[in-house]
C-alpha cells in the first residue's frame, strides 16, 4: 500500500452573519480545538451586536504517513468536519 501524502496548507476564515429579524440566538457551538500530528483546527463562534461571528484556522501539516496510519488521518479529518458542522440554533421568541 502507498503512503498518504498531505500537502501543507493554512486556511483562516472569519464570517459574520446578521441574525434575521424575528429570530434570536438560542445556542452557539462551543469553541473547538483539534490537534494531531497531521494538523490542527481552532474554531470559535461569538455573538456581537446582533451578528454571529465565526472564526476558524485550519492548518494541515506537510506529512508523508505510512498507509497503516490512514485510520488516524481519517479520524483527524472526521473530528475537524464534526467541529465545523456544529449547528447554530436560532428561535422565534
């Protein structure tokens, strides 16, 4: 089996979403931090002046891992995906 090659990458995002009229924030996801030999994620959601602010940094390390580590690599990316898919919940009061 062939080794797994990860190319180095860094992505930083900041997104602001105004809460629509008639809604209020009920729940924000907790801040997320995922770290492994393959990279790391930091993500945070905050409420400021009627806007939901989402900030994230994802770093992928320059890695050549043996095929036997594929499950560990997949686990890292699954955790990153789960953290970023956490829902923001709005309600109508």
